C-alpha cells in the first residue's frame, strides 16, 4: 500500500523530527562521556543523557513498529 501525499508529508515530518531527536541525544551523550573520559568521574549530565538516549531509542522502535503496521 502506497501512502497518499498527505500521509507522505506527515511521515516525512515525523521522520525528520525523529532524526533531530536521535542527533540531539547523541550529542548530549557524547558530551557527557567526554567529560567522564576527561575527569574520570561521571558528571551530573551522564545519567540524564543516557536516559534521553534510551527514550529516543524507544521512540525509534515505536515509529518503526507503527510504519510496519500502517504500510502493510
């Protein structure tokens, strides 16, 4: 089943948003790990950055599952 133009636009917007979330989570985690590597001690941002990455990964998983269901 091929989605119509409105669905494609919405899908594209959602995927672009998802890409932004993945990028931002990666940047935040990278900064927190760099601080850990530089000091040998985890900063206060490490746990929240790791949790943000996990939420983002769950969001990616949910999006993929939605696409599987909808595009059959």
